[in-house]
C-alpha cells in the first residue's frame, strides 16, 4: 500500500492540468512550440562577427509592408569588402537575402541560435558586390541586439548608419 501511494504521488506530480499556451499571432503563422523562440525574436536587429576594429555587420529591419530590409558589410584582406542592401525573406530557419542593385544576387542563409550564416556557395552574380580580396561565402553573424536602434548601430564603409532610411513601416 505504501509503495502504491508513493507511486501515485509521484505520478500526480509529473502531470499538470495547465497546458502551455500556443496562442501565436496570425503573423507568426501559428508555428509550433519548437519554433516559438525563433518566431518571437523576429529579424530586426544588429548581427556582427569578426574583429572589433572592422566588424562584419548585418542589420535587418522588419517592415509592416512587405519583406524586411537589410544592409551588410563583410571585410576581407587589404580593406577590401563586400557590401550591399536589399530585402530579407524568412522561411522558418532559412533566410533569403536579395541585393537591390545592378547585378542579380540572392544569398541563401540559415538562422540558428541567434546566428545567421550565409551559404558556403554564393552565386557568381554576388561577386559584383565584393572587392577583389573579399568574400561572403560562409560568413556568420551573431545577433547583438534586437531593436531598430540596435540595427542602426551598423556602419557602412564611410561610418554612416548602414541601415539608415529603413523603417519598421516600410
């Protein structure tokens, strides 16, 4: 009897009548609990890697009207760099960055644990956005902040805000 009572108490302690809430907004697409953290974080923010003196930077600003907007700078040798801006479209843990410029460039990336990693294979058209000694292949950026103000901390090649002009309202 004593063993049965202990087992019953242990079993009752393992369950809970309160279920976790899966009430997500329609904008989040009703994703499951395994994607909740990713969905709740959003894209907006500052992502960085590399040296403190010349960090690789990616800034993204979610918009209410259409795809998120981004800007990026990736440094290479002898101050050569890759830089550009455009639209960012997210599908779960996948991210597609499409440069807005004279040459077609669509970069596939993955998002995992607060990091965005560009594909190891960047399309040939993207070389237009890079100096001779710079490459974007496999670049990883860690999220440093998740607000528009954080995104505005990213600097372009001359020290101006990289994502200036981007707003949450598109």
